C-alpha cells in the first residue's frame, strides 16, 4: 500500500514509545514510501549515515552547539525503541532517503532555546503560564487518571504486527486534531514557528518525491502539518529569526537521562521497561520478572523459579481485575513487591533504579565528528582502560604504580577543565598520600563540557595548562591562587606552575588580611605533600609557603587580641587549627618555624584579651604537641574558669579546649584534675549566667561519643577522689573502691577466664 494520494503518510508518534516504534515500522513496511522525513534539526542530515555504522549503539543523542559558544547546546536523544530511530534504520535498510525536518538548530540556539528543540509534543518548556499535556487530556477523556497507564493500554500493549497500523495513526491524528481545535497551540507558542518550517520541508519533499514520502513526528504536530496554509504565511513566521553557526555530532546517551525525572521534558518514566517491551519477542511479563529475579539473586536475596511463576500469576490477575489487556508496569511491580520483596519497598527501589530506569550507556563510532580534545580524551581512556560508564563506580588508585598515577593525573586535569567525570572521595582503606579513591560517573552533558574546554587546547594536558595559567593571571584573591596551585600539583601541570607561583607570590605579598593568609596556608601545605608523593619539584612553592607562615606568626596575636564577636572568634579558631595542621605538614627542616608557631600559641593561650574560645584551643594544641606541661595546663584552666571570669568567656575556653572531635572527652576521662576544675566551675555558675552558657556547653559535650559521655557522667557522679573538684589524697581510693588490690578476690575469676580463653581457642 502506498501513501494516500491525498497527501503524504503522516505518522504521529510519542517520542520514545516502543508501541509507536513498532507501529512506525509496520506502517513503513506496509506503505513503502520513497523518502522519510523525521522531526529533528536539518544540520544532522550529514550525520545520519553513521546510524548504520556497527559501532553506533543507542541510546545516543544528536548534539548541536553554537560554534563560538559550545555551552549553548541542544540534544535530540534517540533510544532503540524511539520511533524516529526505527524510521531512520528502516529507511537506510530500504535504501530510501531520510532527512530531518524540524526548525534548524541555528535558529533555536540563537534565541536561547538550548535543550528545548527536542522536547516534543508533551514536553515543551517555556514561559507560557498554561500548557496542555495532550496525553493527560486524552487519558482523562477515556476515563483514566494516569496518562502512562492509558498509553500502555491503547498503544504499548498492541501487537507488533497489527494489520491496522495505519488506522491507528489515523485515529491518533484525529484525536490530536480535536485537541488542537479546542486548545489551539496549547501554550506551545514556539511550535507554530517549528511547524511552519516543517511544512516548508514537506513542500520541498513533494517537489522531489510527489506525495510518496512519510513524515515521522510528534503526534501533536500532525494536525498542523495537515492544515492548508500558504507559503507566504509560513515565510512570514520564519522571517527575521536570529541565526548562529552551529556544529553537530553524535554523543552517547543513557536511559537515566531519557527519564523525565532526569529533567528531560519529553522524557518517559520507565525507559528500562520500555526497552524491554520493545526487545521482547514474546511473553514480555514472564521475561521481565525473570530479569527481576536475576537482579535480586545478585543481591543475595532468596528468589526461586516458584517466586517468578507466582509473580506472573499475580500480575495477570491484577490486570484482569482492572480490565487491562495485559499486565503493565504497575501490576508487575505490585506483584514483585508482594511475592519477591516480602512487601518491602527497599528491594523494590533497587529494581526501579536498575531495571525500570537503568544505566544503559550508548556508544558512538569513531567516525563521528568530535573536537580534538575529545579525540585525545578517548585515546587516553582506552590506553588507561578507563571506560566511561553511566553508573557510579568506585576507583581505588595506588599512586606508586605508573598506570594508577596516570589515571589520577587525567582525572585531576579533567576536573580543572570543569569536566567532572570523577570526584575524589574518602578512602575506605589506607589514608596515606599514595592512595586516592574516585567515584566515576559519565553523564551525557560532559560531552558539552569537553567541547567547551576545547578552546583551551587540543589535548587534555595542553588545555589544562592553558586554563591554569589564565586563571592564575585573572585571580583576585590569594585563596583562589593557592587552590589553583594545589590543583596544578595534583594534575602534574609542571609547565603551568611557574605562572601560578608568580601569581601566588604577588598576591601573598600584597595581602595583609591574616584571615585570608591563614585560609591559604593549608592548601599550600597539602600541595607540598602531594608534590612530594608525585615526585614534583616544589621548592619554589615551599619558599612561598614558609614566607606566608612567617607573616601569619607575626600578625595572628594582634588579630586575635582585637575585639572579636562570637562568629569572628569561631572563624579565627578554625584558621588556628588550619595553620597548626599545615605547619605540621612542613618538612623537618622547618623546625624553627614550628618553634615560632608554638610561641604564638603560648602567647594566645596566656593573653587575657584573646577570646576564651581561641585561648582554650591554643592551650589544647600545645598540650597535644607535648609543649605544655600538665601543671601549666591546669593553671591556665584554673585562671580561665576562675570566679572573676565571665561565664560566657569561660564556656568558650572549655569549648576551645575540649570541644569538637579533637578527643577532648577522652582527655577529661583520663585527667580527673581537669575534669574536677570544669565541674567545680560549672557548679558555681550563677543561675542566670548558666542559661546563657548552656548552648555552648551542650555543643561541646554533645559531640562526644556515647561511651565517653557515660564515663564522664559516672566520674562526675562520684566526683574525682570522692569529692567534686578535688584530687584523691595519696593512699585513699575513690568511693566504691578499696585502697589496695585484694588478691583473693582477683584470683576468683581466673578459672572463668581460662574457660573463656579455652573456648575461644577451640
């Protein structure tokens, strides 16, 4: 059967619908048109031949971006079950021309419509306050409260070789025509321009093929393409559209990015389920539930073939009770929850993530046009065996191995270029500097980031170097340059380091804010450590870092002695911790610097004008380093907690000394003298002042481990030495304990201990 003599064959579809895809294939086989026009940008016509390449595996997307601004981009995704992809492959196999017919990307990108050109009839986005969802309206008219369930019943559950495939498209076109009569453009105002261009492409096809061609487009557009309009009217809509130069290519896509939840306007809720429906030759429910059982078995759940049989029966029963022709996704998931998941939503969430949506990543052949940077990245991915995957994958690297070190350099260089393929994460094993852990996940949008980064160079190394040098020259704050220096060392950008270090020295010399200097030092210290583990010569960086530390030592005491409110004191306390840790990372040759820093801490700990939070922290750091005797620590605490001290300041001293995750609770457990001082002070705090200091104390002691808090509570209950705040005299024991060990009572437990140990050995 040929296309109707009244006009071309118009096949209105739902984007990414397997039922539509099967119907399109059946209709094309029946009509055998001489050419096929497909909704999509005409700039992609030159790339259609790649669809027949064996290396092309959907899901993929046609990417168009502005040549001078790759960030202005649009995607046209296609899955194996997309009607457009089926039409492309049918035309290539039948040997007939296939072309795109939508508004050129040169226009849509020029007016800032990036990402919307492929949204389709049910997913266009825009500023219109009222927009019509055609499927929702048709579903409601048919008595359905769920558009997805209606679409499954009337389209997806149809046979793959229906004799009335053409009739189905005719019926859907009539339904859309009624909607267009009732709602006009339905709030999709931009579609009027798109449809005017589509009609122009159809007129060109008619001049070449007559009416023996087929059009595959969103069903929403069919009434507009059938409408009788003049050439002049369509030209008027298209006159004056802005235009930019664009470049196009194919890029890999994922099922997850096809999902509506991923932000794709024409997306579907269950791409993995739709892919299964399209690929299943027969018995789709049985095959699907077999996949579910396999996944659950991989997760060590006890699922047998009997579970699969029972789940199939339950799904079919639910469909029959609801008057559905076949079980849909809703029925199968309910059956899985009841039979295989014991009513739990936890394993069901795994099924929805892995199978209903899925992480399938498409592939694009090497012949697809790419920017030189992408070609270099692909070469390195292959040589390092770093495969781009759509799901999260953890990568452990040992930097002492050449291959792992090369992987680390590549990932750090990509991060500097803004290509977040991998993100560093905490290692579960060793925390040494020779270990790195990355979490990798390739998202389709990263192809745009690669195109954007192509302005910096043709290779990853050259691009990262050029960008680092440019950012160093443009940086306005010291912290920006220190962070960049750290990135350069991690990425092995030795050619960029001189420019970065010059900028660092210049910014450090001009910056007089001690807080900014202190904030910058930790990054430099880490850079020195990373440079050491990677064998990088960082002598110039060490000189800058040492000079920065010297200036901090000079300026910090006076900065802390000025009137600081609680927030400013907390910020400086954090900087004190950061500088202390940074100086601890410096080489042993910097012992003189460490002594000067210790002198600064002693000054801070003993100066009354310094806020209690910082004084307490300085005392604790000195104590931990073994530079403050226990007697001196007790003296400083006694002064800070004396009756003459302001309660809020004293509470701040306690927070600085014993707060946070610094092990202050353990220190108090093992030094009852310090605990007694705190206890005595707390007992003497006036009632009104106690209300003010309670949040500080709660923040301090609330961070302790439960076991530490229980032990402290027991010690406070009985009091050190039996009396709160006192030290037990020599020869006396705390309440509940004998002065000396009783050997007879101790020996009584020996047989039981032996029995326990023997059982453990056995």
